[in-house]
C-alpha cells in the first residue's frame, strides 16, 4: 500500500488580487488535510472512493484503459477524476499496469473551503511524480496558491508573475512563484477562524471578479499588506492591516465589508478569508467565541492551532 498526504490551506491576505499579480500570504492548515491510499484493485477496472468527516461522499469505477466511467455516484466528479487519471496515465503508463484502488480521506468537512481540491492535486502529484501545476492546468483553475501550499506544507508568499522563474511551471499563461515564510505571530491566540455555515463557489466568484479592473495601486497595496503582516509586532497593527485590506477589496468588488454588513456590533476586527460571502472569516479579540456562538456560528477554530 502507498500512502500520501497534503494539507489544506487558508489565504490570510491577497484574495482576488492575487489573480492580478498581488502577493498573497497563505498557510497550511495544521491537522486538516487529505490522505491518499493506492492499492492494487482485486477486481476488473479502477475504483475510486472519497471519504470526509461525514463518511463516503463519492465513488466511481473506470474501465482498465480509463476510457469509460462504468459507474459513479456523481458524474461530474467522476469525469474530473477520469481526466486527471488519464493525464497521469499518458505521462506515466507504468503506474497503471495493474488496476488500482484509490481511496482519499479528508479529515475536514469538504464544504469548509479548506482545500479539498488543492490537496487532491497535491496527493496525486506526490503519488505520480507529475508536477502539481501540470495537473492543475487541466482541472480546477484558480490562482494556484493553494496547490503551492499543499506541496510546501509551510506558510508562503505567493505571486503570479509575468516573468518565468527558474524551475517553475507555467500556469494559465503566467508563472507561479513563491517563497516559504515564517508566520506565527505572538498574538495568534487572539485570532479566530469562524465558519459562516455557507459554502462559497470560488470558481463562480473568480468569474465575477475577472470582470473588475483593479487599479495597479490597489494591487501594490495588497502586496505591501501581505508582506507587512509577516513583521507586524502587535494585534493593533495586525487589525489595521486587515481592515485596510478589507477596504481595498471592498472597493474593487463594490461590495460591503463583511463586518459592516453582518457584524457591525462586534468589538474586534473581522476579515473575509477567500471568496467573499461564505466559508471562513477571521476575527480578532477574545470575545470572538462567545459572540459568534451567540449568532449561531459554532465552528470556531484558533489560529494558533491551525499554525501548529
């Protein structure tokens, strides 16, 4: 049996603007990720099974040559898995000399937006030896930062560059570049992640964003915020940075900041994480757990635990 692992991810800063070349600060989610087990399948054809915290949520079988989906619980998902496996087969046919039983296990709810897709790319890359961005190019889309996090398993500053960098893959006609960084602020115990009980479709939100035209100065400021978050000394400075970030993205999207729209009475500061309108938000100050539980939000994580 072969076993592989990739972590989930969170983008702390740079959402949306990363698509226009801004630097994004992103972290792996300590304790939350996806495993892949690959075994020989004892029956005819290849079998794929996916499990998360609620149990089995997807399964499919494919013909020996991967040309047919012989059964599936979700045809769209099966077609995506087939496309990835066919691509791997073309590059590494020796991996499919025997029929395979693939089993993935997410130890978080797949609706959280923690990176079920990017961690899948990560584990398939580790199993096959094919560069992760080659797999991403034919599948999910997005900026690719999440795949870089899955491969590094460390905090990163990530950017889509117009200039080719040594040993980096081309992605969507740009070049992903990143560096691992230290991000473990002394005040992490005063920062919380709250799930809003809504799953946001990142791909749909990206399509909407691509109709916007952010000013180069806005992109420069987002990069500056991402870099400064690594060195800020106290919670007050951190709060000033995330609110400045929220204001810029609010101007670009022409949407109200989440704190103004839903939590205007909260005494700390709140920032959206990822696509606006769902998934997780970040909140500062120790009042967060009691406040958000009173509002009906019961999935609350500590940033210090996520950072490990």
